[in-house]
C-alpha cells in the first residue's frame, strides 16, 4: 500500500524538477519579448510613422479606372507592402467571375486577418503564461528555503528568496511588456483591416463594373 509520506515525497520531487524548466521558460519569454519590443519599435519608426494613407482619397482615385490603372494606383499608394500584395493578387485575378472574385476577396481578407492573429498570438501567449510561470518559479524555491530556515541555514534561505523574487519580477515584466505590444498591434491591425475591406469593396466595384460594360458591348 502506498503511504502518504511517499506520495508527498513524490509530489516534492515533481515540484522540484519543475524549477529549472520554469526558469528556462521565463528566460525564453524574456528573449521573445525583447525581440518583439525591438520589432515593434522598428515598425513604429520606419513603417507606421511614414505610413500616409487617406482611404477617402484612395477610393476617389480608383473610381472609373481600368485594371492597369488600378495596379499603378495601388503601387503608388501609402499602403503597407503586405496590403499592396493583397490588392495586387485580387487585381491579378480580375478575369474571374464576380462570384469567384468575391470569394477570392474573402479568402485574401481571411489570410490577412490570420497573419495578424499569428503575429499577435506570440505576445498574447506570454501575457497569459508569463505570470503563471513566474509564480511557479517563485513558489518552488520557497519550499527548500523554508526548510533551510527551520535548520538555521540563512544563506540557503536568502538564495531561495532571491530566486523567487527574480522569477516574480521576470514573469510580471514580460507579461506587462507583452500586453502593451499586443494592445498596440491589435489597434493597428483592426484599423488596417477596416481600411482593407473598404478599399477592396471599391476595387471590386470597379473590376466588375468594367466586366458588365464589356458584356453589354458584346451583346450589343
């Protein structure tokens, strides 16, 4: 029969074995957040700050234009490269039927939304797991520290408390920075998707207006 002491000992061994993995995960989170912080700083300075897009002006420019003119307008616009790629893919397939063309437009929008979600999901995971892993790496060293306190070993207690406090700070700091990055990017991407949807509607209207005119001429 398994005794309660053996169960408690097994639990202690399992908890102690999780100390190093928890600390490693925290270090990985710190590296990821540092990279993401650098990435968003570059995006702010070199991309978002220079981005000059007036959706109303762009919609006015695409009125009554053919496919080649639309491609030129999109290339010369203040859209991001990824956004231009979406519209160029749509214009490249302008010979599709209206039903298929609208289906392609929905697919392109979905792909862009998924790309945004993939970028933001990295920091979203850290926001959720950072405090959990930090708490885990905080509580695990406290056990040996309390035992050392009972034995009068203040040095071991101090080392355990230092590790616990460092883990708490690392977990909360990574989660806090990741939260700010996620919120900022979500705000950008929501605005981007609204602009893309409006512009795509305008382009689709121009594409299939030309198609209807051609059909009318051929039937006449």
